[in-house]
C-alpha cells in the first residue's frame, strides 16, 4: 500500500510560535521562495505524519483575523478563501498562543466557521503557567468542537500527539462542527443563500466573506455582478456585518474562557507591568531612560568587545609575521600574507562587536522593552510622516537594512511604508560597524569622559544618533512630495515584561556572527583577492619603468636600501591597476580629504559596506613593506600624501565617518527596495539623495575641521 500525502497550511496570529512549530515539524526539509506576484516569503516543508502518511506543510503569514489589511495578511486570506490557484490546503494546523488565548480565539472561531478541517496547536503553555493561567484542554476541545493539542515546539513536547490528531483528521475521525460558532445566518441570511447558489460548497461564514471582499477575488464578471446584485437586493452593509460578527464572537469567547480557563486576578497580574511602565513610559523620564539604554548599549559594544578584539588582533599579527617568515619570498607567499590573511583579519576582528550588538538588541526585544520604544516614539514619528510601527524596522536596521525593509510589510499605510523604506538605510547597520571601529580608533583618543565613559563609545553613539536624526529630517522632507492620502492607525499590544531567554540570545549572537563571517566574509575575501591582483600588477610598461628606476637608484653608493624599498613599493602600487583606478576618481574625492586608496575602498564597498576594511587591509599590506607594523590601524596612521602630509587627519577621519553614516553603499539594499516597491524609481531616488547628502555633509565636515 503506497503512502498518502496531505497538504497542510500552518496558520495563526503573529508571534504565536508558528515559525517554531514549522521548524520542528519540517526540520531541514524546507525551502523558502515567494508567493506568486507578491514579495511575501513562502515557506514550505515536508513532514512524516505516520507510517503511511506524509505531509507538505506551508507556513502562511501570521494574521490576527480574517479581515486582512496588510499584503501578507491578504496572502493568507486568499489561500483560506480558496482563491489561490497554486495552494489548496486539505486541512489546517492553527497555532494559538495559550498566554493570549482570548485574542487568539477570535481567529480560531473564524477558521472553524469556514468548515475547513483543523487541528489547534496550543503553544506558550509555559508562559501561560507563569502568568498564573490554567487551561482545561479537554474542556476547550469540547467547547470548540475541534481537536486541541498542547505543544512546546522548542522542547519537542506534544508533537507526536499533534501528528496523531492530524492523522485522525485526515481519516475523518475528527469532523468539522455542524453548528456554526456564531449564528452567521442572522447577519445576512438572504444574501448568504444567493452566494451559496453560486458556490454550493461555501459555508455560511465563507459566503459572508464573498459578499464583503468579492471585488478582491479573481471571479468571472457575471459572478461578480450576481454577488453585487445580492448585496443591493438585501441592503448588505459590510461594515455593520463585520462589527456585529466580532461582537457575537467575543460574547461566545467569554463563555468559553469562563468554562475552560482559570486566570488570576487581573489587578494582581498587571500590577508589576503597570508599575514598571509608569517609570519606563513616563512622559519625560521615559525618554531619558531610553537614551540611557542606547548610551549603555554603545558603550558596551566598545568596552566588552575591546578584550577579544585585542586577542584576535594579536593573533593575526603573529600569524602574518610567522607565515611571512616561513614561506619563501615570491608571488604566492605575497598572495597568502597580503591577500588571504589580510582579508581574513579584516573580517574576524569585528565579530565580537557584531555579536555583542545583536545580543543586546535581542535582549531588549526578549524582555518586552523594544515594543515600548515603538509606543514612546509614535508621536515623534507621526510628525515626520510615519508612525510607531516604523520604529521596529528602523531599529532592526541597526542590524541589517535588508530584513528591516522587508519587515515594513507590517505597515498598512502605503505612504508611511514607503517613507520608512526610503529612510531605513540611514540607520547604521552592522556592516558599517567595522568602518566606525577602525576610523574611531585612528582619530579619537582612547580616553575617559568624567573618568568612566569611553570617548570612543560616545563618538560611536553620536554616529548612530546622526543616522537616526537624518532619517527623521529626510522623512519630513519626503512626506511633502509623496502624494498618497490614506488614514493611518497605530494599534500595539504591549507584551508583559519577562526575563530574557538566554539560550535564544546566545543562539542569535552565534547565528549573526556566522552570517557575517560566511556571507559577508565570502564577498570580502573575493574582493580582497581581486584587489591583491589589481594592486600587485599593472600595465607592463609602467611597472617596468618603476622597476628599472629603482634598480639604478639601488646601485648608487651609500643609498638607503630600506628607504628605497618602501618608496618602490608605494610607487608600484600607485602604478598598478588599482592605483590607476583610484587616481582616476581622486579629483572628485580630494575636496573631502580622501586619497586614491580611500577612493578604491569607496568603489569596492558598494558591493557591501564592510568590504571597506578588507580593501584597506589589502592595499596597505601590498603597499607597505614595514614588517614591524603588521596591524592595519598602524599602517593607516602612518599613511601620507605625496607631499608628506598625513592622510588620516581628524578632519579626514570625521569626513569619512559622516560619508559612511549617510551613503548608500550596499547593492543588496537597493535590490530589496526594488523588490518591495516593484519599481526601480524608488531605489534610484534613494541612491541619488543619499549620495548627494553624504558628499555634501562630508565636504562641509572636512572643510570646517581642516
């Protein structure tokens, strides 16, 4: 007897544990694509349910109810309403958060009334217990009329029971309730009957949704006209129907909660959260605390990371010297030392700071404080054309702009979403961190302010705040030019404060470090090796002239051979392919205080900002024969122009920092903006305004400080 396969859709509210359950069920047997015609992620996977039953599971985007507003909610809604041509689930696994059961039951009840076979997976039972909530699962199952299984995907608890319930549902041992959860016929009886003449398989509740949203469905013209006529004949009012439905559902939900859920006194439960919120969300002190939290975050990035960074720096210095001493002189050893090791050192040195930054951001999210930041900043965001929902993408852009821009799908208002997309890259992502670190170490002394605060940490915080302030100014300017008029609402559920899950934090730190080393590292290493070739070779005529010139000079009596070797290396680099490229753009960047080597780094770092450091490591390793200073920072500090003046003065360093705070130096970000806006217009607008802004303010900075 052959195996059967069932198509299962995984549905539920956002943050209900749906992704954890999907990962547990499918393991490594999953793939990510896109739903046809939209930019919403499509995650599918396979799972063995029983010996003779396999399943294909699709993780639908999270949604709070069957009344969609966002693009991702529409994707889930169309699948559930059988309006997706490719995805036809035979049953559903509905994930419900036990710690917020009342809210989750609204969506549960709507799904039940669609009459699609469903199994409810009850997650977050441990958090519910900590809140003092006790759920009688068998009683809840009786009240809902569908199987309810308590699961903990992270600990693999309840998964066998869930699979058994799925198997029994497929075998029709569990059947959808005959009675509706609410009296749907009371809402629009005659109109429902007309729709069911067109779609005989539609439940009463599904018929109501055809009446409300048929214009958004891909239906034949005559069917659209018949539904439209049914609305007119029966004076069907979609808004009134929806309001009455929600009222009826919550009346029934209150009864179910009374029968199957025991909760502590709400006054006692909310006492701690309310006390803490009275301080953290205070009209004045709340903002002071927020600035203090950000201040400590950036101080920690420098302070804690300084120790492992010193160890890594010392280790790579030793590796460089040892490898150079062991390998015979020649192009291969030069490639290994000045191409491979220099590029690798430019990656690994920044791993501690990236791990610490991500760890602290995850800590803020896990404790519930990040949601408070959105709440506090909503008023400020509205003044510049956005709302509190824009804060989460902007804060997550401190990590990376690409997923941050994708997360703007949660912003329903089109104008606010577009504004958020346009300004999010101004937030200083982790790819900028290596540039900030190397430049701050070059131009800012390692001293203490008031005896305890690191001056370098204060400068780092100022750079992050500069990006934030500029994003608000740019949003305020753009809001006058983007002519989209649409009402905006900001509804946010503030989670209870909870202790952080340290295993999650450490896992995130490890994953982000791995992504940086593997994904960014591959780009940096490839560009480092290409740069080594471009820096080591050049037009044969020019390179031979330089070689001949120094061969003659070295034969003169009493000559400083060591000094001539350094001059020779510098002149060979200047006449290499990399030198020619850099010098071609030098006139454009000279007013900013930059030399041709910085110009090359500006070009290469457009692939990815963090490539800047790898580029400098390669250029200075190739062009500097001083084995006593294997550290990039020392080599950059000693760099001079042809007239002998220092390249990296305070003015040049600050100009370069300002440039990288504001410039669009990331192809991936432009690609994702094109994908999200479905047009090249907005990526080009973004690239243009950010480049002009970066150039002008860097020019002002350099001229003012010179």
